[in-house]
């Protein structure tokens, strides 16, 4: 159990938390959300004891181990698999201990068996594989990998160590879509308590069962995934706004009396009385809703289709193709998401489209006046840290008036004050906005976005979705954000085995395919088993009914989980003298989670049977 009681903390005299209180039951998976700057990372540092609160306290179970990813692993010569296994310090110490005492040897062996030490290598390898490292790469030294990949190793290490309280701060920022989907599945089954700061709606809906919301220097715990939290919060905001409107109308009515009669001697006393009434009226405290920081993409003129066409194109490096036999076409109204594991060539294709790589062979035609905008995460590091956003735009538009330059920046949510700050002092989200603005400065007909949502909060991501929906040019997207892809993309291209092909199913099917990718489909193919006969219509109907029954079972168990979560979120349950009752509810919650896991497995199996039958 994690209990936060009346917590207060300030940064440079600015209160971040004031009287914040929440209780997280043991074993719960909780998403930590709030606008940038509300104190999410600071809260993690307070929980870890790196910062001392100014008031209140944070309570954890005695002896609870806290783990998180603070920085990348060092670039040494230790292999990835050994680096990950070393994170379990108890296992490493027991394995290294030497003793001639038979009793101690027995104790060591018993403890190693208790912590399942002998399966450690297989478990570490499974985690590394899920995060994108194949068998050969797992034996390579950490020095062979860049910083982003070493961050994945650090994440693998903390997952392997299985701390009692796992704190993850935007873990998907350095993962691709495939790694992010694997992490969602892993966290949902993690055996201990998880707090994860994230702006990824897919993760917040599928991997967690509760939301811890930071706003107005307070913390509110909702025992629901993100979408239900958003509904509840919207309803609360609507009620608060209605109360505010009534209060404002009352103030206006009283003020009109004061304005009319305050200087008339016969009414002065009544006017003073109404002034006091106005002072006592307090507007309902509503969350500080900053205006949605919209993105304003300039509109390009229309070009004749296609804007890009390829026939038998190959592209790669040093004469060696990474992708080959590309027969692709892009029109100006296309919204394309690139799918595929890291290293398959998504970035190579993006560079080809952006003319940062030339074709090795084949025919590639472009519309004569085609302009391409390209945004990638590395461009944030290429901003000049000593120059302001105004300086960056002026470099591209030296003849434009300062007011026009500021207007351009304001269209991407950068305020007048931020426009004058050195880029080195901007937040990650502000740098992303500046880079996006520079990428679209020339009104591109084709906009290529490689992980555009890293560092953007949920509100900003929603604003980006609206801007891309209204944008009249073509969009090519690479992103780990399933929510963004599902709302923006209408075509899916799968980059795999050196080819790029249309993926004719939807994103949910792609997600299921990835999560079941460990099944040896190729081996089944080689076995050349006789083809099963085509199922009858009645058999298909029965399979559909079974899938619906499994889905209903999952939904019912999820309802039970939500009710138990609400019960366990009740602070009164943690009062002295109720230990036995708390243990009972925790045991029931564990049983429900186990049942949910089994029900989801049965549902997935039923869906796979149905899909296989319908495909025959």
C-alpha cells in the first residue's frame, strides 16, 4: 500500500502540491496524469525519498523495494543479458557467495529456489526480446548500443528486478509501437504495484486500472482506466461550470443593485449589505483548464495526384538496399501509418520520402512543386540551445516582421514569453512544438512525422490530432501512440523483411498479431499439415457466440475489479483495527485479477479460432 497524506511541496517558492492526499492499494496498476508542470516527476522523487516534503508524509509497507528508470545503463563491455540479470541484486549476491558451511549452502540453495533463480536467464531474455533485442543482440556489450537503446536495457533491468513499487516516467518515449504494446501487456500482468507517468491513452486504458490525477496542486485517485476517468472528470467539470454560472449570475444581480443605489443615502446601507454578500460568494473551484494549445498547420495548394510514385525502387546505405522492390503511391489526401519492428526500415523509408536518401535503383517520380516537411525526434537535439524560438524562425524567414514571427510561434502554442527564451531552457514539449512549426513552415504537401507525440501531454496530443485531421496535405506517421494512429491514419503500411506492403487489417488486429507473435507460425507451415475442411455456417455462428460469451465474461469480471478497486481506495479501510478486513479485500482482488487473466486468455483463444475459421 502507498499512502500519501496531506503532502506539500514547492519549487522556487511556487507550490506544486498542497495538502495532497491519496491511497494506492497494494498490487494496483495506476496511471499518473496531469498537464506538464503539475509535479508528476516531482511526486516520484518524493516517493523515492530523493526530495523531502515540506509537509505531510508518504507511507509504504515496511521493507518495500522501490524501482524505476533514472538513467541509461553505462556503455561498458558487459552483455545486455548479464546487465539485466545483475539488477536482481539478491540473486547476484547469492550466486557469488562462497561457503564451506553445509547449512549455509542449503540456505543459499533454498533461497535461490524460492526466488526462481534458475529461470532468471530465460526471464531476462524474454523481457529483452519484448523490448526489441534479438538473441544475438542480447549477448552483445552495452557499448555497442546508442543511448536510446541503453534506456531500453535499463527498463528491462528494472522489470526483471520486480520491485514492490515500480515507478515509470514516460517509459514509451524511447520505445517503438511494438515495444510499447509489449510493455502494455507486461505491466497489466506485473505482480506488484505500478505507478506510470504516461500520456499514451492506449497504455492508460489497457495496462492500468486506476488514474492518479494531479491538478490544482491536489491529487485525485480514480479507480478506473483513462477513458472512464475522462468521462467522470468531464461530468465534474460540467457541474462545477454550472455552479459557477449560477454564482456569476447572482454576483451580477447584486452588483447591479450596488451600482444603482450605493450613492443614495436611503439605500446606502442595503448596498453595503449586498457588497458583503458578493464578498461571501465564492466561485466553485474548477481545475485550471488552460486553453487547448492548438497546432496551426499552413494549407498547401493542391497538386495533381500522385504526389509520389515508386516502381521497383530500392533504398539503403553504402550501396546495400535496406528496402527493395518498392511499388508505392502517395496522394495528397493520404494518411499513412508505417508499422513494423525497429530496424526493419521505417526511418529509411521516411528519409527516402523526405529526399534525405536517394534511390539506389528503380523509378521514383515526384510532383513538380512538391514540398515535404520532416519531423524526427533527433531534430529536437539539433535546435541551437543559445538561440530563442524567434531566432530560429528568423533564420528561415529573415524578411518577416517580428510580429509575424511571433504569430507563427503562437499558432503552435508558444507564448510571447517562451518565444524569447533560449531553446536550451525550453521544455521537451515546447521544443517539439518549435520543431513541428519549423517542419511545416513552407506549407508542405507531404508531412512526415516520426514519433511526434513524445514530450506532448494528452491535451496537446488531442490538439495535434485535430490539426492533422484538418490538414490538407498528405501525412506519413511513425508513432508508438495507438490512439493517435487510430484517429489519424486511414492506410497502414507494414515495413517487414525488406519490403513495404499494405496491411489490410486494422490496428487492433496488428496489436493482436504482435502479442501472439511468439507462436511458431512458420514451423507450422513447414509441417505441411493437411488443410482443415471449411467450417459450416453453423460452426462459425457457434464460434461467434463463444467469442461473445468470453467477452461478456471478461466484462463482468472487469466490473467486479472496478468495484473492488473502489472499495480498496476507501481510506477508512486502512485505519488501525481493520487489518483482517483489508487482507480479505486484497485477497479477493488478487483472485479477481487471476480470473480476469484466465478469462482474457480464453477470449483471445476464441477470437483466434473464429478468425481462423472465417479465413478458410
